C-alpha cells in the first residue's frame, strides 16, 4: 500500500503493517515519518529495536538471523534497516522477498532508504514490499504543497496566520524544511498560541531559504522570472560552485535542443521523454519550455554557457554570475537590460 507522508499518521492510528518502507531525499520528512512508525510500534508493545545499516560490506545473513530469532521473553521487536542507496542488491532483494512471504508475527521491519527511482519501483523486491506492507515516498515540497505543510505545522502549535503572513514566512524558509520547522518552533516559543502578523514574522524570522540548481532549472522552464533570479542570487550567496550551476544550464539547454530538433522531424514526445529520462511532473515543465523557446534562443544559451566556461577558467574577462543572469533571462524570454531597470525601480 502506498501512502503520502501526510497520510501516514492516520494509518498508524488504525493498525500496524508488518513492513514499512520510507524513502526519499528530504531529510526532515524521512526522519519524522520513520519516527512516527517507531513511536506507534512502541505503543503497540514493540519494545526492542535492532538497527542495521546497509553498505558495500553489509552481511545480509546477520539480518536473516535477527529476523528468524525469537526472544526468550517473547518480546516484540523492530528491525530498523537503513538503506541509504535505496538498492538492496541481489542478496538483499532475495532476503526482502523471502521475508515478506511470511513476516514474523512479533517483528516489525522498518526500512528507511534514499530516493527510489522508477527502475527500482519495478523491481520484484519493491513490488512485494508494496503488496505486503506500507510504502511512503517523501518528496521535496514546493509552492502550494510547501505552503500547506507550513500552515499545518503552525496549526499543530496553535499558531494562526493569514495567507499573506504565511507567504512572507514561506519566502524566508522555502526550500529548507528543517529551517521552516525550526522557525515554527521559535515562533511558538516567542509568541505562544496566537494569530501572527507580518511584523511578528519580520521581527523573528531570518531568511533561511535554501535552493539548488534543480529548483532554478524548474523555474526557468516555466518562466518564473522573479523566483528564478532570487534563486540564482541565493546560489551565489551560498557559495555554490560555479561549474555546478553551469552544468545545470548546459545540460538542460542541450536536452531541449535535442528534443526540439527531434520533434520538428516528427518524433513522438513521449518517446523523447523516456529517452531523456524526463519523468512525472517534469514532463509538463519541459513541454512548456519546448513550446516557448526557439532553437535560436536555446543555441544562444549554449553560446553564453561557453562564455561562462571561459570566465570560470580565467580565459575571458567578466563576471560569470552576470553571464548566468543573462542565461536565465534568455531561458525566461526576457531582455536583460529591461529586467535590471525594472528591479532597480
């Protein structure tokens, strides 16, 4: 059974599945979901816990022995299996399939793993876990989802806020769930249960937003000008390596050039998505960019990327971050000078 992270607590209040798989690359959600399972298990009498961490030298036989052994006191136990790579390998896959065929009645298997890709979701071990227990995949929260998460987090502490106040708080912590959770705790300590104002937020909350190059690319694909430029400036302030930013620009531009050229000669869009590993919600973002951007604009981005590469290597004068801004504005379909004047005003 697959559940969203915000559905897990309600499920735990009804019953405990024999197996839980919680995966994702967002640390706070991963931690809180696994903590919720452990707490629910403890309330149901699972007092003992054995922790195993999977690495290249991991011995699955030890895990098999633990799962097979019975406590002399007949105590219930949790097997806490941590699998950062989200890939159990051949031996691990066999163990997981065998375990799910007849889960021990006194044992709960909790697996926390990194992000599971589409290929792994089709693997036999994942399918068996999905059928036997509960699978929760956590995802980074953006936009409306982040705003709803933040609102609920505040309500849980007795804090209320109008939409404008929520958006102000979101602008300070967006992209960083851990910082958001910490700021909500701080607001509760400072003000107690109350209806917050914009002044409360301005007085108490520092700007903790954290972005990465993938956030930036997604904004560029859908032409979110102000947000894209804010993220770019945030990357610069955080000291993100210039070659990493350049790699993201170049990779996306080359992919769009390849796809747009292929579409022009009649290739199918869905086949191109599979070929270029464009999955899920990103298909809509890439489609919007393909419709909006011309080949000439995409080629201009690649030329600017070449210029940025020379600036990084010291082979050409100029500020590479200014060139990055120009690349963004070509992606966005904006005139560089016009946007600079508008921002100044």
